[in-house]
C-alpha cells in the first residue's frame, strides 16, 4: 500500500493559554479531493498554518509520504511539495504570468540577465499541459480572479507540489468561473495530486470532494467518504453543540413598520433588494461572503451610487445620498471591519465616540470639550468600556472594548435603526454577550436592528426573522419559528 | 491645557512612577526639551544670543517659515502635502506688490491701491492656487504630491509671466508696514505670525472643522462613514495652506521692499521640516500646531546659533538635514516602543 500524501495526528496549538486546536487529525490520499469543513473558529486556519510551517505546533505528528516532518517556514513546506492557494491572492499585478510563476527563481542567461524566452516557454508549456487557456506573457492585472487562481495552481505545480491547499477558492468567483476551477481540479486529481479543499459552500463540497474531515471547536469530529454522508448529517457535524445561554434575547417585534426598503439598486451590485423591519424587531441578513450583504448597508448609508429604490422611514419616504443624511434620519452603521472603517486608531476613545455626533456637541462651529467629555463618559458607562481614561488611544483597547467604542459612537447619535455588519466578529464570548444584550435592549426600547451575520448560531439565537442573500439578491426569507442552522446553510449555499 | 490633561490622566491610569512620568514628558515634549537645551547652550556659549535684538531677529526669521509651516500642518494632518507654497509665495507677493508700488513701470493699471486692497488680492491669489490643488486632490483623486508639484511649477511660471520676469520695487510705505513695522517694539511680522498661530491652534483644537481635519487624516474611511465630508475637508486644507502662503509672500515682499519673481524657492522644504520636527505624522491624523511652532523655532535657533558661532552656511544645511532625519527617527523609535 502506498503511504498517504499527508497524515496528521493529535495536533495541538494554544494562543496565550487559549486552545485554538486541541486535536487536529487529517489524512490525504493520492489523487483525491479532501474537504476540510468547520465553522468560524473551528480551528481550520490554525491547522493549515501549522501544516504550512507558518506557526509551530505545541504537539502532534505530521507525516508526509509516511515520514515524520516538521516545517519551520512556508518555504520548507513548499520544498516538501505542499502549496497553498490563499483566499486573498496577492500577485505582482504589473508583471506577466510567467514572471509571477518564476518569481524569485527566474532562469538566467548569463551576466545576471533574465532569460525571458526560456521562462515564457517553460511557463506556457506548464499552462498548456494543464489545459489552462492562459497566455504566459499576459499581465496579471488583465486576468480575471479565476484565471489568477489557475496561475497560482500552475505555480504550485512548477514547484512540484503534490499537495495543494485551496482556501475558499470560490468565494470571489461566479458560477462559470467556478466550473473552470473544478475542471482544473479534475486535471490535478488525474495527475495523482492531493487537494485539501476548504469551503463553506456545501453544494460545492458535494460536487467536487471525495472525502471530508470536520473540525469543531478546535478538534477533529469525524471523517469519511462523501458518498457515505448526507448533507444534513454534515451540517449537524459542523454546527454541533446546542445553543444555550449564549444569547440574550428579550425583545418582541411590534406591529409598526419602522423601515421599509423597496427595489433597492446600487452601483455596487445590490439588485432589486426589498425588505422591511418593524419597531422592536431584529432582522438578520444571512449569506456567504461576497453575496452582497454589506453592499446593502453601504447603499442605505449613501456610501455608494444610487441606482434607484425607495426607502421609507416611519411612513415617510426619505433620501439617503450621504452618510451625514443617513445619520440625520436616525440610521447608524456599525461596519464589518472596525479597524478599516469603524475607528480612528490613532485617536482617543473620546474622539472616536464623539465622531458621528460632532454637530450636536458644541455651539455652531465651536466644540464644547465639556459636552464631548460628558458624552464619552456616558457611553463608557453605558457599555462598560474598560479604559483607564477617555483620552487614551483607542488602539490600546481589546477587540471587544474597541467594538463597544464603535457602538458608543453610534448610540450617541440616538439612532432609530441600527445597521450591524458582523457585530461580533473577533470579540470574545463575554463581550459578545454584552453586544447581544445591547441589541436586545435597543429593540425593546422601540428601535429596529438589521444585522448581517455569517454565523448561523448568532442568527438563530438573535433574529426574529432572517433574509438570505445570494449573488446580490434576496433568495428567501425565514421566520423565527422556522429558523435553524441547517436551513440557513442550505438556503445560502 | 489639552496637553497637560492628557499627561495627567495618562499617569493617573498607570500609577505614575517618576521614571514613567519622565518618559511621558519626554515623549510629549522631546522637541521642546531639545529647543530649551539648545537655547541654554547658546546663551552660555555666545553673549550676543540672549540679547533682545537677537531674539527679535530670530522671531522675525521664524515668522515667514512658521506661517507656511502652519498651513502645511493642516495639509499634512489630512495625509496630504503641499509642495507649491514656495511658488505661491512668489506669485501672491508679486501680484500684491504690483498693486502697491509707486514704480510707474511695474504698477498695475490705476495703482497704487490702498494696502488693504493689495493684501486682500494677495490672499485671494494664494487661496485660489490652493483651491486648484484642493480640487485636483479631492475631486480627481490625484496624489497630493503630484498635484502640488504641478502647482509648484505652474505658479512659478505665472509669477514670471505676470511680472515679465522683473522684480516689483518701490512698495508703498503703507504696504511695507506688514514687513518692517513695529508695535511696542515687536515687529509686525512677528505679531502676524503670533495671530496666525493662535487662530490655527484654536481652529484645530476647539472647532468642529479641526475635529474633522484630524478624523479625515486619521482614517478617511471611518470619517466618511461617520458623516464627515472628507472631500470637503481635503479641499479646504489646501485653500488654507494657499492663503497662508499668499500672506507669507506679501510679508516677504514688504520686508525686503520689493517682490522678486524668484522669491520663496525651496521654502516648502523648510515648512515641511518644521512640521515633521514638530512631531506631526506624515501618515496623517496625529500632530499639533504647537509642535510645528517649536519645530519652526528650532530650525531658526539652530541657524542663528550656527551664524553666531561663525559656522559656514554650507554646514548649516548639512546640520539641518541631520536634524530633520534625527527628529523623525526618534519619533519612529517611540512608536515602535508603544
């Protein structure tokens, strides 16, 4: 019997005392596609980063073709024939396909001159061999994302990789492009390569994979052949634990319609989106990354071009063409990435809290330091933000406290509708609960919450109603009575 | 006031050991400490340094660069840069001078006009230059470096076209007051500088516009989401920088008695140096106009000290270069520690 391409047993890894991976177990056969499944925080990324030599393991065994190995850097892993195609590709845009494939090991023609002819020929042979329809001399910036991935695959093979890890390779692809990728995967299989395929899209996994392994909460749950498992069973394994006391839900939706959106379109691919939310209601928008969820909020907040659509707040039609206008009408937008668009990291807690409410914290153009300080203190108390002083830089706070500063900034504007984009991403369990409490209280007090989330547990735990997005459109709506993790994953994939 | 509060609350928060407190002061006042030490050294080393006449002289020399540097502070706080200020100095200077000269060959038709008119027009010329740069940067998303590099060349060219390449001499005594006048023994140059400083300090620390400038530079995306019109702020800071460059240009012409088409060459570099030495981050969002004041004073004091000690001016340039880089290196080291 041939030894397995890759075999992992009992892999563990902790970060400052918290176990990210407590039992990583995995086996990859030659000429197969193996799906690695698990929710957020299941330990997949930690597992892969250890296999790729990016992080050292605490304990456990990794065997490559039956021999025990330790990789201290991605370079060593690559040398041993393991290659990864990242979710976010970072090619050198202004260089050609051939130059990218041979980056850092260009064939030379004497006097340190690069032998472009030999490089282009070799790259073209490689691409043709894989039946990829790509010109080796084309510039990377002129290629589609799908083609960029194919180039990455060719590059991996040029290193004689036997194991190719693909991390959410279809997250930015359309259907036709995904088919292109699947064809390439079949070619790789035929060549005896092993593919570790990471994806949240279950239909894809059933289409392309031969075997599966499920991780949950940092530990191996199960593995087997795809043919022997049902979709429902796989979802059960991924979602796992029952949801107890993780959520705080005290609100009950009222009858009065607070915000209604009809036929919303935008320049950033929101297509004919309609929904409404009542006073006291928490509405969840569920969908995969790239399904057009955040774009709805960007359109509502006037951050992108208006391509038509009607917005009605408290029975009156309103125009939302700039963030300032949206804020005046009582909308608040907690963005997905607080470091990129939620906070000014170099500014103080006070400055961040006051940022969206400046017109009301002074007389005319002159600010009142006293009112700014009072407002900041009020929000620090309301949300229990842990900071020694409101004059300290917000960058020194923990993720959960930073998120509470963002919430404080928006609550200061006394909003009617809270738009929350992944409000609990990257915050610990305790802070999560507090954020749920804030949402619940806000809705109970007569506000409306619209929350984007890709965590099924969170949607099931908090939402009164959920709409599911696919490709910029709403594909279905689920009421609280019918909400379940299985159903959400099923509808979105 | 603001500074003291921050320090106090900072040391409250961590228990405030003496060593720690020194470190905090060192961070906040590093450049000020350097300035004081240099002044102490010079007062001992040279008996002329601490005379009223020399101090007035230093302040007078600081005024024009200081005003340019204050405008530059606004721009750099928003992650921008204004390379055109030296050329705008010349253009505004020569246009204003042509309205305030008694020379029959250089005067604009109907001149000389009252100094107030000349000064108003000079300010408008500067603001107009800034407005053009501001539109190019904020509306057309051209990098500030490129946009203002273009203005640097264009404004210099316009200066030469306007005056036919000749200086404008024989300015009216009324106009010359802003360059040579004195009030209670204090040069008007210095008074104008002081007024600009106080207003800029107030605008940046006490007004909504000031908050917007810091936010637009600290994180333009977050500022936009929070309802701040970042484009408008980006536009306005160039108008401010241009207007202040116009003011500085007129002060320079009034001081020397004639407006020269080659005035202000490379002034942008000293202005940027003062801002950077003063601790304002080129990455935007962090900095104070008080730091810029200290930076500008430091440059003048070092120049003056080297003059007094008879150091050749060529060496002075080398020393200034070292000073700029050393100040930023210290700043970087501090950030890494944090």
